[in-house]
């Protein structure tokens, strides 16, 4: 009987995972070119000047890999809520799709990570 | 003074290492004085750890910037309360808090059970072993007492942490996380001593309940903090760090319920030792997640080497627990079998399965990025849709079970008896469902189901109180004589409130965003919000800009809200100041966020109308009340237990 | 600095004393053995737990019956075996019964 329940649970799980597709890829600017047109999570550090308005026409900025010396820069177009911590030099994650050389972000999907200048844990939960 | 702190921690390390080694030797070779000596070492380690904690607190209070830790987490302009709370704001400090609470709890447990020398003979070395890890980290890997030339001013504290909730949330969580160590140690101790009796369960019952309550309250505090401080409009984002506390709580919930079956019927013994080990391992894993930055999270912390150590410790704990349970399997097998799939024992079993399944699917979601990175080289992650799916698939049946369980009889319930007891609650829930459907709540199926099931559970709990009162004559007498059962019902009522609050504020919320110039208004779910003006003012360590928003409903003014942003010059960062109106009529909130304030005064306003959200917080109070009732010492029961164990004082 | 050293020293001494205390109080004890529950005691403990379990089950059945969760028929069917179990557990714990067990267990 227990075996039956466990099997049922697993079945639900496997059913969902296979239908929903296995998660969303998290990639950096150096490899995003391989996922044109796909819904992905772009992870990177903001560089250069941040222009535009996220609430009118879209905010524009450049993103580079968090780690490593890759030269690749991805142009991001974002509209929606901008978290407080967002600014040049911060590590962020944003969901969206690469289209015609620009990463078009899903509105409101921008998430910032706590800045690394606080090398030990900065916040506690 | 940092030297004193370091010395105190070294002493703690030595003492707990002695408790581990000496205690094991004493338990193995049956040496009484050595066992007592190991116990004393454990208690002494609390004193030395306390001294280290006081050193750090004093340094934080005085803003002694020669302490690297103090320089990194405080500044001269930081208010004293927050400066002290920086104790747990950083990695080293929070490890010290873990050790402090652990040695504190261990000392208390040892002192309370000192007469049952045999019971704690093996528990002492297990507690010592766990403490050794944290003491080791504090002494040699991640010390809070590193010193350097004092800078002019400290780095300050993240503005998001300067909030009263951050004074309570981490300590509360730690009291919970660490609290789960005690039942785990007693369970492993009993297995090591080859005991087959329930003494360890009886001794740790209140510990488990207390730890579980702290963990639950800690999470609610964290959720409330996120709601009012981070200000995205929600209170739970399925962030790995949030899940880190939810998973052990779910396992502990299963354990809490499952031990009742062992107590009453002597069944599910293997389940119980496995559940307590799972709860403890998830607790350690949760601490590891929060501290190692290993998973992409909005709370991404240090990329330190600590992660590797934690993983190693976790591996040791898992191997130890699994091996021990396996070796003692013959002792744990029960003679009693499950008689019917429709019995209270069976509902507890379903409860276990659903809770563990939910905890494991959350765990899978949390480690998914790590696994895909290791296997494919490409990181993939799951998010809200994944978690919501499983929350609905497992959570809704769990909600229903909460109403069914208490109505089913032990061993075997006849369908006729079930029919009679279910009739009223079932009728109430069906009527509720139909009414809600007619009112348009069918827009969300999980929401509707949550409401309907909640009605079922609420009715069954109410009926329990009514029937019980009729049987005993008075309500106080009923509760006083059946504290655990009725305390439990009160906690279930709290969970029902929680479920209703969550369903209302997520499935039935309204979100609107608009750019407004002064004088313009927007509408959301029957409310009209008018942007009046913009203003600035100076706080102790920040500059605040806020908008004045007039809120009206049906033409009449309801309240004025002030969403805005604050700029903290020392920390060079800004924070969102959301403004929330608590509507007493709907028990919901009108939540406003000043998303963007442009130089020419244009406001990007985001409004969320969240029905019934205040039930989530109200549930917290009912939860604590119910727990206290369940925990309250019962003189009659204490005497019975004393009788039982007086004959065999081990 | 010296204060730190003094305090640290005191702490160290206290720690050593706490650990050494059991040995200092009883340098040459009669027995240093950590009592272990013998076979008889373990049996007694299990029996005591069984007794309490049976009594609690009985009490709960009465309560469930009074609050209408258990029908009259079910109650009549269940109460008999439970009462018997409780009576057996109580009897097993009587001193005479134990002595009998002990005699049987020790062949002479």
C-alpha cells in the first residue's frame, strides 16, 4: 500500500516535469547566442551606462559574464519594476528571449543579487 | 578583547570535542564518572560560547571597528539596536549564534534529564559531535574575531535589514533550526543504546513542538519582513533561502504527527527515526544553503569555502543516520499492523507521505540548478509554476486531511460512522463552494478548492469543540483535560486561516500599474488612488522621498498612503518604502509601490489589492496560542509519566 | 589586554574544573559502572508503556464514543478487547507475575 502511494506521487511528479519541460536554462552573455528565440534566464553583471526608462519605452543596459574574462556583452531591453539594488556593477538575473541581437526581457522579471563587496554574508534569512 | 573571544571559542571547541570523545568512551565502556564529566563539558561549553558571544556583542555595541566583522556590518551612524542585530547579520556571527543556541539547548536537555543517566549516555556524544563541527568552523575557518587596522567608518548595514522584523526573524529561525537537533540527538542516542522503549520520545516531545513553533513563527516573520520591506507585493518567492526553512518545517510537521501513532499504537517507529533525521539534515542543509552562495538567489551570499565544509558535515550526518537506522532495523520493527486504509493511523500515514513528498519536491527544485550544471554543464532552474503546481497537488489534499483525520476513529472506521460525523462539515463545504462559485470565485480553481476545503476543516474543528464541550460540560475543562488534542485543533484552525489568507491574496489579487502626473488617478478593484504630491524628508541615516496618495472607495475618502524611496548615503544604496492600507472590512490590503519617481515628478505607481492577506499574519498568533496550549504541562500526565519511569530510573 | 588574559585564564580554569569534577569528587569510588537497564528492567519498562498505552486507548475510545465519533455498535465491539488488553498489562506488572517470570527465566 505504501509502495502504491509512493508510486502515485512519483507519477505525478514525472508527469509534470515531462510536460512542463525541464526548467528554464540559466546562462551568461557569453553563451546566450546559442539560445536565440528561447525563453531563458540571463545571468550577468551590469556594465556601462544604463539608459532609457523602465516604465516608458524600456530601460537599456549591457550585461557581461559574472565570472571569467569573456568579452561578450549582451544588450538588454527591460521594462517593469526595477529592484532597489539595481545599478552598474551589480549581478542580476533576468528572464527573457534573445531576438535580433537584443535580449528582450519579460516585464518585471529583473532580480538583483546582493553586491559582492560585502564578501561575507550580507543578509541573513 | 578579540583575543578573549578567540580563546573562549577554542575552549568551546576543546570542551565539545571532549564531550564527543569522552562521552562515546563512557557510553561504550559504561564509565559513570566519565559520562558525568562529558555532560559537564557540554554545559561548560555553553558558558564559554556565551563569553565569546558577549565579546562580540560588546564590540558591536561600541562599534569597535578593529574587529573586521564589526567594520563589515555596522557603522557609526547605525542605531544601536541594529548594530547589535548585526551579530547574526554575517556568516561568522550567525555560526556563533548556532553554536550558542546549540550548546544552550544541549545544556538544558542534559540538565533536565540528568537523572536518566542511561538515556543521555549516548545523546551527549551525538550533541558534542554536532557542536564540534560548528566550533571547528568558528575557530579555524570563519572566525568572528579577526582583527585589522580600524577604518574610519564601517561599511554599514543593508537598509533592507534595518527593520524591527530583522531583530526577531533570524534568532527565531535559529531557535527552531537548532531545536530540531535535540530530538535528533535523543533518537540517535536511543538507537545507539539499543533501546526499544519510548522514553526518548517522551523526553523530547515538548522540544520538538517548541522548535517547530519557533521555525514556523520565524518563517512568518521573514515573510512579513519581505512583504513590508523588500516590497515587491508578495511575502514568499520560493527563493532557495526561503525554501531552506520550509523544508525542515514540513519534515518536522510530519514527525510531530507521526510520533502520536508510535505513542498510541507502537507503529511507524522506522518512519519516526527517519523523519527526525530528515528534519535535522534539512535543517543543516538549510543553514548550508543560506551560507554558501551555492545557488543563485536574491539572497546570494558569500562564495566562501564554508560550503564545502558544510557539505562534508551533511554527508557525515546522513551516512551516520542511515547506517544506524539500518543496523537497528530489527529493534524498530513493530508487531502491530495497519488494519484498515480508513483509520486514523492510515490518515497519519497519508499525512507523512504528502508532507515528505512536498518537502522532497521543494528540495528537488532547490538543487535542480546544481544537478543540471553538474550533469549537462548548463544550469537550468525552476520557478514559481513548478512550486505552485506541487503546492496545490500536495497542499490541498493535506488541507483536506486536516479535517478528515480528527473525525476518523482508530484502527478501523465504519463507513456509517464516517458518514454521520462527516455529514455536517461536508454539507458546509459544499454549500460554501456553491455560493463562492456563484459569486465568481471560480476564476481560480486552486483558490476555490482552498476555500472549500478550509470550510470543511473549519466546520470539523468547530464540531469537535462543540461535541467535546457537550461531553465534558465546560470549554475550559475540555481544553485543560485534553491539552494536546485541543491545542492541536487550535493550531489546525491557524493553518486554515493561513490557507484562506494565502488563497485570497494570491489567487484573487488585483495588480495595476500606471504612470501618474500630480492630480491624476488610477483605479484598482473598486479603489481609486489619486497622486497628490511629492515630498522629501531627512531620517537618521537616510533621505526619504515619498508621494502622497489619496485612496477612496465608492466616492468617500478612505486613507492617505505614502509610498516612496529612501537613499542611504553610507551604504550607497536605496530602498523601497511601500505604503500599505489594511482594510478592516475585507481583511485585505491595498499595497502601493512607488516603482519610479522621475525628476519632473511623474510617479510610476504599482497597486496590488490583496484580499484576506491579513489572515496570514493573524494565523501566526493563533498558531502560537495553539502550540502553547498543546505544550502546557499537565499535572496529571506528568504524574503518570513519573510513575512509569520511577520504577526504571534509566 | 591584561583583562582579556585574566578572564580567559579564569574561563580555562573553570572549564578544566567542570570536566575534572566527577573524578575529583570520587577519586576511588566503589563502582564506576554506568547502570544499564537489565533484561528485567527493560521488560518492566516495555510493560509499563504497554499498560499506559492500553489505558490511554480505552480513555480515548470512551471520549470518542461520548462525542459521537464511534457508534454504539463499534464501541461495543472495540471496548471488550481493549479492556482485556489493559487488564493483561496491569496483571503483567504485578510483582508476583514478575517473580514468576524471573523463576521461569532462570533455570535451576
